[in-house]
């Protein structure tokens, strides 16, 4: 019978094997969720990273039985049960529409773009930033516009060519703040052109309530987690803010292999280590949420996983531990997969990785060609 982790004065001792089993289960990587549960899984793991939309689709493929690119696109562009927008750390995410009150309430506390250094760098006054955000929200209601069209509409309404030029900058200097305020999200693209729309009316949670709810959701998916895992690598908060927020939840402190970490009180400890093999895509949430000091990967290979310019490699996940990186290529109607394992893998892992590669080929509408281990 599973035992609950209860709050005690002395931190409960927890090893990484048990921590990996907890994360695997929360991320639905111990076994795939039933068909049709894409939105529920995305909600449980705090959204999908969407720097590459294809990677977000593969994150669902790794977690949900029968997930397809078509079901993801339908959820995004037709049913709008998922919303593509800038979120934590200013990176692109797919968030469940039903969770927007929490996310927008929390993201509304991001005010770094109003700080003087940021303002000076871009040569725009705080009141101009506020004007752009307000105007973007007005011109996008009930409309879908490309970046150029949006910039033109803002210029026409606000009467400032300068603001239009800033909106045209490729990396979203002022588009991100508008997204944090709930004034903008992505619409289905038009060929190679990105388009934006308004997410619709959202009754945001108050900031304190939203941050607490988001911290609780994070610990539910990534616990046991240390303060710095949450503050520096996930939400982008100060250490002091993160500590206050975590302690306000009434969480259970644990000793995670000698480091202080936190779990939601009442979390049930797994009876046995989980066993599964997955080919996780680039920017997978499980990997992005990994402590950078190790525990979920061999520290000697950190640079192969967390690469320059924020690139997160596709990874071979074995029983919750990252055991290698991989890549794939489609050509001549076949899918070739190359797995670069950090150490030689046993027959069980190689056989299950082969099954995952076959699944991947089917997901991509092709057949598996070569599977090469390096």
C-alpha cells in the first residue's frame, strides 16, 4: 500500500530513484494516458513548450495514446482548448484555455519590461509601453492579424510610427508584455507568416492567488523540487520571492539526496521504481524542469542536453533518467533514428527504444528505416 508523505519537523529523506518515479508518473511517462486526454495532460504538466510546435506535438505523443498532430492543431486553432502564447520565462507555451485565469494572473506580475534599464535600451517610455499593450488588445478583439497588420493597426489607432516599428521587431519586444496581460495570443499561421488574435475575455485570478496556484501546480508536476529549480529555471522569480511563495503553500520539506526540496503535503510515495523508455523531443517539459545540478541526468553530459542559446536536446529517457540524446531524419519515405547513448544500454532498453522509434515513425506517417545506436 502506498504511504503518504506527511509533514514532519525533520525533512523526509528521499533519493533520486524515488524522485524520478514521482516525476515520471506526474508527467504521464510511466505509461501513456488514454486517447483524448491531451488537454488534461498539458494542464497537469504546466503546459507544453512550443518554441517548435512539432516538439510540443511530440511531447504529447510521448504521453498520450494515439495523440496526433491533427488533434493538437484542432485543439489549438478550431476548438481553442489550447492557447499558444508567451508564458514562463518569456518562452512560447501551449496552455489549456481553462487554465488562463491562473497563468495570466501570475504572468501579469512580470514587470521587467517597465524597468528603467529595459526602457532605456529600447528607447521607449513606460507610458508608451502601456499604450501599446492597451492598443494591441483593442485592435485584436475579434480579428486575426499578421505582425505587419498588427503594427499598422496600432500605428493607425495610437498615431505613433515609432511604436509600429518596435512591434515589427522579430523577437516580440512588446508582443510578450501584451501576451502577459492577456491582450494577445497566437492564431493559426498564414503560410510562413505568424498571425495573432485576442484570447477572449478571461477573468484573471488575483496575482497572489494566481502565483500560489501556479506554484502548487508546479510542485504537483515537478516535485520534489528545490527553491532554485522553481525560481531560476522555471518561473523566473527572485530566490526570496520563490521561498516565500513555496512556504505559503504549507508544503512538506524533504531531504533530496542531501539538498532541501519540497513536495506538496500528502504526496503519495511510489511503492517501486517506474520502468519506461521514451524518446523525448527537443524542449520537452520533463527535461526543461530538470534540476541543472543533476539527478535526472549524468552531470558529465549536461552540455549535450542543455546547449547554447537555450536549446534543449531531444533525449533518451530510461526509467526517468536521461541516458542519451537522439535525432531523426525523414527521407525517401522512411524515418532514420540515431541514438547517442551516454553509456551502453542493456537489451531491455534497446528493445523498448526500438518500439518507441516504430511508434514515432507511425506518428509521423512513415515507416522506420534505420535505427542506429552510437
